[in-house]
């Protein structure tokens, strides 16, 4: 070890300091879109949408029908019971509501 301190490079008077970045990544990723059927509209501005899927059984390989119920935000009250809708992920509105209504794809009874 030497007794001389490490030299720092001279500061350039014309150099601008780097701008401070608040977020590491400013681009938003693709939102996941799902299609499902409205099974409840009893809450204000909230839908319960059932998302169905087919997945193979772990042991036997036969395809089994599964479903998940998600809560979706519907600001204008567009969707009705039985409609087929598309919902997409968004920021959480509440503890359970993490989806937003995209579009009504098919009306019930038509």
C-alpha cells in the first residue's frame, strides 16, 4: 500500500450532471387479457367474471374444465349478467379487485 491518496480525475466544467431517474423502467409491459362470463353484477361498479380454461389432469392427462372468479371494475355499468366480456390486469382497485372491464364481446341472450 502506498501512502499517496488515489487521484481523482479533474472535473470538466462543460460536463452536465446525469439527470436523476425516478424509475428504472418507464415502459409498461403488455397487460394480460382474459375472456370470461359475468356471473354477478350485484355490487356497484364491480363485476364478478368467471374465467374458464381447460388443463390436463396431472396424473391421467385427460383435459379437465377449471374456472377462476375474478373481480373486475366496471365504471359505467356496461356489462350485464351472462355477458361474455374481456377483462385485463390493472393496478389494484381494492383488496380483491385487480382487473378492469375491457369490452363486452357478446350480450346475454343474443
